[in-house]
C-alpha cells in the first residue's frame, strides 16, 4: 500500500500522481464532509512534497566505472 | 596541330595552309572555353590528387595545383565556396575535389573551379555507408513501426558519450536547466577510433541491463565523416536498434546523418538537442502544473464546503421548525410564568403571616402584666423568696413584701391580715 509510506518519502511522480487522483475525486465525486476534508489535507501535504522536491531539485550525475557507479564531477 | 586533331569539325572550314591568321588569341581562348564548358561531363567532375602550391591571398579565394604522379591541374576555390569547406587545406594533402573545368582566359590556362573538397577515402566510406544502410533498411531495422514512444518525464537518463567531450557538458547543462529532478547515469565510451564501436555497444548493454534508465542519449560532437564513423558501425547500429530502452541519438551537427540516427527511436540534430528532446516536460512545466493542482484542490474543497454550508443552512431551518428547542423555549416561558405565580403566592402568604404576627404581638402586648399595672394594679412578691403573693395565706404579720407598680416598686411590712 502506497498510503502507508510517509508523504515525505514520496518521489515526485508518486506525490503528483496521487495528487491528481485526489483533485479528480474531489471534483467529480460526492464524498462525505469528513472524507473530503481528509482528502484535502492529504492533497495539501502532497503539494508541499511536490513543491519541496521542485525547489530543491538538483541534477544527480553518476558515472559507470569498472568498479560500479560513482558520482560524476564535472566542471 | 593537336587542337586540330581534337576538334576536327570546328576547324574543318579553315584551310590548312592559310597564311593570314583568322583567330585572335582571345578568340581562340574564348572558343576553347566555350568548348570545355559545353561538355557537361567536365562541369561535374570529381578529381583526386595531392595539393601543391597552395595559396590563400587576401581576396579570400584559394589557389592550388592538384597533382598526381603523371600530371597536374590548376585549381581555384572561390571565396564563397572556400568558406564552406569543412577541412583546412595544405600542401601535400590528398583530396578529392569536385567542380567544373573551364579556362582562365588571361593566363590561357584551363583549370578546375572547385566547389567541394573531401579528404581521400571519404568517397569509399560513403559507399560503405550506403551499402550498410540499404542492408539494414532491408532488414527493417529503421522501420518507423520499431520506434518507441519516449517517456514524458524521465526519472533516469542514461548518457553514452565521451566523458571529456563538450557534448557531455552541453547535455548536462541542458538537463540541469530543464529537468534537475532527473538522475543521470553516464556510461563513458570513446566516440571515435577503432575501439569505439565495441565500447559503445558495451555501454548500451550495461545501461540496459544494470541501470534500466527511462531513456538513453547516445551522442557525440561534430567532426568529419571518419570521426563520426563509429556511429555507422554495424554493431553499434544493431545494438541501438535492439536496445530495450528508447534511444535518442545526437551525433555531430545538424547536417550529419549516421546509421545510428536511423536506428534510434529519435534523431536529434545535436547533443544539446538530444537532451532537450529527452526532457519534453521541464521543471517549469511541473511547477506550473503543481500550481494548477493546488488551485483545483482549493477550489474543489471550497465549493464542496460551500454547497454543504448551503445544505446545512436549509437543514437548519427545517430542523428549527421541528426542533424540541422550540418546545423547550415555550416550556421555559411557561416555567417563568409559573415561577412568577409561585413567587407571588409565596409573597402573599408571607405578607399574611406578617400581619398575623403583628396582631399577635398586639395581643401579647395587651396581655402583658405591665399594661395591667398601668391600670392601677400591683404585683406583690415576698422579699425573702420573690414568690408571688396571690393569697393572704402566703403572708403573716411582719413579712416584708415588694410591691411592683407600673413605674417602679417599693417595700412594705405586713401589719395585719383579713380574709377576702
């Protein structure tokens, strides 16, 4: 279950796809007030995760070597 | 006489032993020029030879002599053509030159007016390129139906190129700018030389089996056809075609095509363009999309809450009409009214009691012995024991008695007795 994983550990794809699903549910389905609020709060947490990932994003560059994978330092 | 043998028709009307010249030098030279220029096979020739007497005057035109073991040919490259040459000419260089034969009238020299130059061997490579292309094409290796869609948002990007080349730097800069969320795995490989094809194949295999990226960029900066040749190697082309991961090629410049380009799922004109095509969605697009989702989320919850608020308002109105609170309120009023009645009743009762107390008090007062004394009666007590004297039998002669009247008391002695 993806839901068991904390949102803070979500990848951008995981967070954004669940966020899209939540928005679609809220827009298209009649949910109880309690469920709606729970979805909204989860959506807010997912947005925070996505934005955080986008703000902090830094290209990770690795190089394959004979001994495995190492970080690649470029000028 | 050589000329006459070569061009018998043109010369046929001139008497062989005519002493007066019929041609000026200019006329003859111009005629020869026309003859050469009218021969289409001389207007589109490839000539192979070695450069000598190379010169590049300030005019920008290039002059040299092309020679081989047996002969030599004057060559000219006009400035506009010279600027398009891909290689730097120098004496001793073996080249293939393409152009048209004509005559330089002032010098009376026929020469080759060159518009293209290739190093020797390029022609042979090109033939090989065409042969292999036809072969692989017939196998269906370049079939458009083989092309796979590229991932919209690649998480992992494999790059196969030289670790020291400008191509890698360009690609990394482009990826860093457009999609810093991605993770890049460089599989370094030489991109030219004898070793290159085998190493490129290994790099493709390792990326496919170990890293499993979402897309692979195979790239190299510009160069001559020999420099790019590894990307026409059959092994490399086949490996690109069977790659499990979609491949974008970015080899050389805009005008360079390699067989790798044909086998790849997408051909980019340059390494930078390959990095751009791999990142169709950029981080700016993502930020915008998240902003939109945020708006949609907020709007949907607001409208959901608002519609509930309206529902709730309606329900509240209905509820109030049947609400026990309403009855409670009327009950409360009744209780208030009762309370008031009770209070009034109690107060009334209290008032009555008070009146009665007052009446009793007056009666008490009326019964008080002091009031009796005021009417002239006296209370007599024996002084020795303060006992009330209400009978003659209680006194004898000589007893001291205390007599109380309304405003005080006095003592007397009994001097005699008489029965009532």
